[in-house]
C-alpha cells in the first residue's frame, strides 16, 4: 500500500488536500495531509497541537509554537518526526509551493524512508535558496508584520499562481482559511542534505500556470546549465491542465497523477549530446578567432583589437549581453566561457571593441538588477577614450533579450544598432516575477530608431518562436527596421549544438551587419 505525505504551500494547511486524500484512500493508498507548525487553525473543528496521524484517516496537525518564532528547521524537524513515526518503508513525499522546501530538506535527512519526492507545480529547491526567492511574488515584496507574512487578500491569489478552474466555493474557502505564514521560513535559506538529490523525483507540471513538458524540455536542451540535472533518469514529469492549485481545481486529476507518479510513470528528458558530463557553454567557440588583449573592469571585460595603440582613433564597441537566469555561484561566469570569449574576440578581430559582462540575472525577479548592470557597463564603456561614444551596439542572447525593452522604449542617439540571437522577446507563461517593463514586443521600436539584427533559429522552441513573431508583428506596425538572419536547421544555442557551416555563416553575417551599421 502506497503511503503519501502531503505538504501544503504557504498560508495553507492540510485541509487543502482533503478531497485528494479521500480519493487516494479510496484507491487503497494511505494519505497524510500535514499542517505545518504555525499554520494551524482557520476553521472550527481543527485541533492544532495534535499528534501526527498515521492511520490514513487522521489529519496530521501542527505542533505548538508562535508563528513569528518559527524558522525553516521547525518545519523540517516536524516532517522528519512524522517520517520516523510512519510504519511504511517507502513514503511518497509530496510538496506544493513552499511545502516542497521543508519536504525536500526532510527527505535529505531520511533518504531511507522516502521512496519518491513529488513536486507539484514547483521547481526543486537549490541548496542555500530561501523559499521566498522562488515564489512568483518575490520575498522583496513581502510585508512582514510581527514575524509573519500576511496571506493574499481577495483577488490577490492570482499573483501567487494561476487560480484558473478553481470553483468559486473552493477559492472562497482558500481566502477564508488562509493564515499568516512564518516569515523566517520564507526568508532564511533551507539546507537540504545531499542525499535528497539521489532520490527519484516526479514533477507535476500545471500547464495553466505556465509549466509544461515542452517548457521543461526547452530548459534542459537550451537553458542555463543547472537545468540539465532534470535529464537524470530518476526524474520524471507529468502534466495537469490546471492552474497552481490542482488540489482545489481538479482533485481527481491530481490524485490520479499522484498514483501514477508513485509507480514511476512520467516522461523523462534527454540532455543535448556534447560529451559525457560536458556543459555546452564549455565547448570551444564555433570557429577559431585570434586571442587578443583583454582588460577586466569590474563586471565587464574589454576585448581590444590586436595592435591597438594609444592615440588611435576611437573605435565602435559591441556589448554582448548574456541570457539566464544564471546561478550566482556558477563558474566560470558567462564572460569567461568560450562562448562569450569567442564573441568578444571575434568583434575585436574585425576592428571593434568587444565588451562582455556578468550581470546579476540570477532569478526572474532580477531583471531590474541586470538592467542596472547593463546600463552601468554601457556608461563606463562610453567613457573610455578608446571607444567612440557615439557608435555603440548592444547584442542580446536568449533570455537576455528581455533587457532589450529599455533600449527600444527610449533609445539614445548614440545607440547605432541592436542585435538579438535566438532571443526571448516576451515573458514566458508563469513568469509573474518579471516586471511588465521587460517586454520588447510592447516597445518594438520606430522607423527612426536603431535597427535590429535578429538571428532566428529555425528549430527554435515554440514558446520562444511565438514571442519572436509577436515582436515582428508589432515592429511591422511601427515601421521599425529589422534585418532577419535565419538559421533554418539551427536550434536555440546553435553555435554550441549545431556546429555547421550554416551556423558559422549566420554568425558571420550578423556580425558584418552590426559592424556596417556602426560604420554608417
């Protein structure tokens, strides 16, 4: 008999799982919805402080403790004690939203008691990450009062995740029974033990909230390197056609998905083939370019043409803007990878000054920080006497493309050209943490603004290709100049994944086009 422990998200208790638990028990499973310490109460008949239920019919309730005095370790310890008391040899530990963080940490402390972790519409926690950093409404916007964070008010739950298909009565119940959440559990990092990484995991993706098999496949194949861990054979995925609260929107569908997950069903992902254990960004650049002088200036590097001398006429500069999000502790950082070294050196080999930078796009809420880093870099580059301050181009890659919106909305006169290679030109579904300002299709440019050299991958992920088409439609209406460089057989990241003559020709053409506009 399968035993499920069901851990709820922020502001809620075990009651959100009531219908799912009933269905699981009807199917012959044992189900234990939990209410974490500090989150009990909310309706007559609940008994906060009661011991863990282990019969499959009793709800596990929270222990004593003032909410404002509860930290991450309180919730982890509570789940560890529950795992120790259950008779089942292998528990399926299910976490939704915030609840996945203490669940994952507890699994790391009791790996022998957990047969599988199920993540309901929530990414796996990273060591040292605070739970509030991964919520759609980042912790920076949380109002802490008396050591707790107030739940969303009526109409505010949508900012925490899609409420699509939740019946009106269930949504009213969510709003009525929600309680303040202990602030420390959202702002202090969890420290999951390493053993959790070796456990089987199933991700339940809620498509109406922006998650999908296609999106995960895109992240594994073309996203930041950390996502390639999702191609592990122990990780599987299932889809649910609901918003962020499937236990309220479709309890029967969720119960069925949990039973399927418990026996290992689900789709597995495949990482791109570039050598065992190889990060594609560590591969050599698409073609050989001569290594020239490089100067490090804080967050950015200047790649200078060989033979440049003091007193030479100032040269145009191309600033290369990486995508992401990129883990803050990633090494090498983007500007030290062969990919961006190659682009910087290539520009320098053709007489321009190539600029590569490391901006702080570590999470979806960090676009304002990254935008500040880019603006500061551009100002410093223009102040360098070796740079022609009136001949600057900005070249964006992948999710860095959202940063292009600022420069399209208010282009300075010295910005001669923009370039974008397989760019993200609009926030993806579920990217609620991205501010509306970072949406290039809303600011497509004008006929008298800087032209855009847009490199498209013919085998681009559908979710990216749709936003490129949205941008092009908007640009056509405003008369903005767009030169398109197509790579018909290229994938997102074609310089790394498709090392062909077609790919090389596309990079060469895009670079020639940018330099021609800088020379005009």
